[in-house]
C-alpha cells in the first residue's frame, strides 16, 4: 500500500530530527517572509531580504522533498 505524502511527512516529522529541523526552519522563514510582505512600503533592502528568504525556503523545500523521495524508495524496496 502506498503512503500518501501527508502520511510520509507526519512519519518523518515524528521519526527524523533532521526533517523536523528543516520543517521548523521553513516555517521560520515563512513567518519572516509574511511579516516582510505585510509592510505597506518595502525598501530596496526589504526586497533583497525577500529574495534571500525565498531562496532559503526553496532550498529547504528541496531538501525535504529529497528526504520524502528517499523514504518512498526505501518503502517500495521493502515491499518487493
């Protein structure tokens, strides 16, 4: 039986400290980005910070997706 992505994420959150750290860091950057974007006027420095935060979030997302894919491969090898 194939696990859904949400089930895999929940499993990794409870069993993998590195995955949990990535998720927490991603949430932190998301909060900073939301705060930045809620300003009425963004300075040039704010725009550069926005780009930096988006890149960091994307990098973390890539790492999390890589861990999810690895888990999926390991799971499928167990069932063959």
